[in-house]
C-alpha cells in the first residue's frame, strides 16, 4: 500500500490553503462548509458568538462588536467566512449553511445549535470584505478612512455605486422614491448601455445623466448640472450620518432586519495609526447607539483588542466596551483540523499503521530525539501515529512558530491576507511529496519549505537558489541536494525559539524514514554543516548552534573574514578586556595582616605595557598565542621561575580577533550604507 492510498479523500485534490475574503464561487463554499472542522476551541467560540448575537435579535444592545484575534494559521478568515454563511443561511448545492452543520453534527451543544437556528431565521444582510482591498490607495491618510470604507461596502450591498458616493446618494434618493428602475431603463434606452456598466465613467457621462434626470422630471436641468458639479468634488460624510443611513435602511426593511459588517484584517489596516483606531471606535459607538443591536461589526486582527488599544496610547475604553465579544483563536488544535481534512485514513490503513507502530515503537523513539528543554511532541500512541502519519506530531507546533516568525522578521513576500498559505495547504502539499512511497517514509522538515518558497522575499529564497547552483555543495546540480535541504531547515528555524539549531536537533529534523540509521544521518549533517559554513551560508554561533545567513549577513561575514588585523591591535584589545574588565584591580593586596598592605604591579601583555611605562617590582604578564616567547621554551621556562612575575598563557586569540573584525566592519557598514541596511546590521549586532 502506497501512502497516497491510505487517505479517505484524495491527497492531491484542490484545497484552498488561504481563505480569501472575496472567493465566493459555490464549489469553494461547498468544500468549505463540508470540510470545516469545529475543534474543541471553536465549539466555545461559536457558543460565545451566537450567544452575544442573540441579544440583538431578542432585544436591544449597544454592545454589537466582535473582535476575532489570532496569529497566522489560527483560521480567523475562515471563521469569519463561515460566520457569514451561517448568518446569511446561504444556500449551496440545495442545502443551507446551517444544514451542513446539522447533518455533520459539527456543533455538539444543542443550546448553541438553537441560537444558530435563531440567527439563521433572522433576515440579515451580510457584508463581508477585506478592508485593505476595499480602501483607497491613499485612504489611510484620511482620518475618516474607516467610515469611508464602511459606506462604500454598504452602498455596494444595496446595489449602489461604491466607488463614487455622490452617485450612490443619487441612486438611494431615486430608490426611496421608487424611481431607480425607471432611471436605469431610460438611461439604457437613450444610450444603449446598462447604467451599472456606465456609472464608473462618471466624468464622461455627466451630460447623459443630466438628460435622463430632466426627461423623467426628477430634476431641472440647472439643478442636475449643479449636482454634477458638486459630484466632481471630494465627498465627505460624518459618522453620525452614516449610522443614520444604516438605521434608515434597517427600518425600511422591518421584520427585525439585521446588517452585519464582517471586516477581515482590521488590525493590519490600522497599524500604528491612532486616528484610524479612533475612527473605528466612533463608527462602532454610533452604530451601536443608532441601531441598538440590529447592526453588527465583526473584525479580525493579528492582535487582541487590548494590546492594540494599549499600543495606540490613547483612551479607547469606549471601543473596548463596544467590542464586548472577544474571540481569541489559537493554533493549538490545528493538528485536529489537518488530521480531519487532509490526513484522515481509511479503516484498513489505520489498522495497518497501528500494527506498524507496534513493531517500530522503540526504533522511532531512538530515531527522533531533541536535546533542548522545550517539549516537542512525538507520537502519543499507535492511534496518534496512524492519525498524523506521514508527519511527526512535533511538526504541527514548530511549523506554526516558523510561519509566525517568518512574518514577524520580514521574510514573507506578501501580506497574510493576500496570499500566504495556511498550514493546511503546507501539510497537504508536503504529504503529496511522499504519496508514491511505501509505509515507513516520513516527511522531513525541509519539505515544508518547497510549499512556502514562492511567498518568500528574494533575499531569503535567493540564498537557497544560489546554493542549489553551488558546484561545491551540489556538484551534480540535483533537484534534491542534502546540503541544500539542511540549509532550508536552518532557514525555517532561524527565528524560532522553540528549537536549538544544533547537530542533534537538526538530525532529528532531517529524518525521512523510520528505518534510517541515525548515526549515519548525524555524520551527514555534520559534514554538510562544515561545507555550508565554509561557503559562508551558515554561521556557527557557539560550540553547538548553527544559523542560516541572509544575503546581508553573508556580506558582513565575508567582509569580516577579509579584514586584516594588526597584531598590536589584538594585544591592545586583549589588554583592555583583561585589565579593564576581568581583572580591573590596579593593586595587589597581600592577604596577611588583614590585607593591610597593597602593592602596585606592572600590567603587560606580550611585552607591551598596558597604559604607559610601569616600574613596579611585581608584574602580571599575559602571553597570547601571538607572543614570540611561546615559541621559545627556554624563555617560557625562565619566565615562570621568576619569583616576582605571575605568568598567564591564553590558549586562543580567535575570539578577540573576530570581535575586532566584526566591530570594525559594522562601523563601516553603518556609515557607508543606507538607513535600511543600517537597520539590518543593527539587528545583527544585537544578535552577536
């Protein structure tokens, strides 16, 4: 049985890794509803959300905000879309969204299901959007940017022009008087073009609009032209008026009508702009006051609301009060989702894997070992092995940390909301890499890089690409090169604190088969590390750990190695570190007689007095490996026999030499390069 034959659903089927707000074709929605996994954590979040939402259905409330927070991979956008389908009770392939949940028994609590049925039966206009994609290019500079985007999507929901709010006001006025359809018909009859196709070219059709409005006796020609003139100017709307528009719309629909704004990535849009935060606060406050629970705002953010408001430094207590429902999604149960959606096995495969684990249990425990203090889960038992195979349990948590660290440290070439893949897609594509192999094959950690590569910045993936073309590392130019695969692993764990990049841990990360010889693999890792260090692709930070080097870091390391250091400069540096740091006392205190007597002494390193001429009777003499005296055994022997000389021999000067080279090159780069590069080097200095 090959690995691909173990899964209930084809491993190579199309799974949307990133849930993009805006993807709304029925095939995608059906798959999302069918395969959505309500984890233990999500059970609680669904309960909290619908319990809060019920308050606006059965009564009134001004606490109509929901803040959904969580890091990359936690499923915020997916949760937001699922909520939108349930509130709208969208019909997909003959079934409502709620029926998908009921038939699959996704929700265990009958009280939560009852609240969901109540919400689904309440008429609701759902407005789901990514605020960054809906906002104007320079819109963030406007203090009213948030309300402008909300007005835009609100107009679009009603079928009005979102891009030109003046036109939307005209359409709304026509609609309220029951003449909007008449206007569209007359416009098409006169000019042969649908109104919705022509309206975005407002600057070129003003005369046409005036003609239609006059012909239908809606406005005089003078009033219509004056309106067109005003429409060409900048548009502004107060938050109070926007709230009134929403309330007026809700009242016109009657029957407990609701409007829900579901906003993806609000935290990323706001950034460090306190004016935008204040704008969101006022929009939420005014909608809550005006609509009393009939208009809701649900947002997602990388950060929870408390940390965002604290960062802004202003008093945002009002917005904290409005966003009373706060749902914090984590990646703690991501393995549950992946096991259910991607790795679910057939009964025959599960039984075979359980038996295989019973046979290989001891071998697996000896094969995969980590020597740092942070927990890295291996297989709990035979059933856990069957559930996550061909992966290893620790990979779920470590990969989540990798993706978060890559984003934080700027290695990601695209914003999360625009295209980074979810862990779901990474595991699925990595599993596809071993689908033709027999049982026993495992997915080594470097395979996740291949699914992630196209979304990385050039400065990071360029290092890997050049390593593949390096004749010393990959003489046969093979697509799969052990040295480069190890380099990929080092890149992914570069900023991850949960794992130390030493030989033992790297060996465990590189395991690709249960029957692999760990001692042989460890030797291959050690040999590969030597080659990578020699090519200045990897740096050894201490006696055990290794670190991937970016382009900028490689440039610095090469310059440091080429820097010439004068021997006297080394001696002066050694003297400074010893006599100003390690042993800074300038006098020797004789221990007898309660330390009553002290004596100044000469401080010498390699025959060079430290800080001027010294004529004391006692001497502390330091010999470094650069000293000529070390080559002369007779001098060394004589020196050690002198009663008034204390001789100390330093075994290695390399650390002092490296420090001098490093500090000198950093000084050059900070002075000679742009502020962008300087910031990069400052980060390197801090790391050093």
